[in-house]
C-alpha cells in the first residue's frame, strides 16, 4: 500500500478513550503524527465515522479531539498482539488541548529524529 501521509509517524503508546457520542471505550495509540494517530483496539467502527477522542499526554495534559476514521481493520482480540488491528484517525478539530498535542508531537519529532 502506498504511503499517503505528509507527516512522519512516531510509535507511541498512550491510553485513549473514544466513542461516537462521547469517549467511552478504551484503546491505545500505536503511532502518532501531527495530523492523526492509530488506535489499537479489537472494537472498531466503520471508516467515515466521526469519533470523540480523549487522550492524556505523559505529562498529564488532557486532549479532546474530534476525528474521522480513515481506515479500520478488525482483528480478534487474541491476535492483537501479533496483527495490526484498530483504526486510523485523522484529526478534524480539537475540542481542547491543541497546544498540548502540538507540543507533544514536537517532542516526539525531537526524540525520534
């Protein structure tokens, strides 16, 4: 599959809460970029779905994001440790914490550059 991203992705595992109406399910990021992130989860929703996502940086800052599922791959829970399963999320807008997210991405770029 061709790489469609303009921004580099960095592997980072952070707990997230996500849901359609409100963040109620729990997952973990697998990678993060300035434009979006991948949520590793056995519970996936259809591409095109708008999600409310809340994540907390290692510094404890809470970020609230509205994102659109760009792609999804359902994997049985017992295979998640071996196969990439979950949802690729593109950020649509920040409800709160945009500056914290941007600072976090800058730190990831510095760490992995």
